């Protein structure tokens, strides 16, 4: 079975560490790449367009480029638009959720 390739984008070093530890404990191997900013993630994806992630875990509220801004850039890029995106947030604002779905984040149930 091929390794799942996950790209996590979060400006919190604590959240990146927790995610790294959680994925390391999984029985199935996961190739986890960590980026600390939206700009870094977009640059990474454009550099590795032949070996893109299977899923992107993207924090909505980051300093600099927000997760929603990253999502807009991805959906406007033919090379990146197909990647499923799961938005992460601690926000209680319904507008954040609505904006993510409007920008075509992958719905979860």
C-alpha cells in the first residue's frame, strides 16, 4: 500500500509538533511534510508538482498569508486545484467555515 502523503500548514510550532507525533503513532505509514506558512507551502507545492501531497491540512488563521488565501491560490492553480484541503481552526466564527466551503475546501462529515 502506498504511503499517504500529507502536507500540514500551521504557523504554530506546538500544533505542528502535536500533528507530527500523532501521525508517527499511526499503524499505516504517513509521509508528513510540515510548513509553517502559507507562502512556504505554496512554494513547496510548486517545486514538487510531480509528487504532490494526497491531502493538505491547512490552518485558517495564520499570520502573513492566511489559510483562506492559500486556498484561493491553490484553486486558481491547475496543478494544485485537485488536492483535497481540510481546513483547521480553533475559531468559533461561522463565517470562517462558510468561507472555507465557498472556496472549495473539502467537506467533511
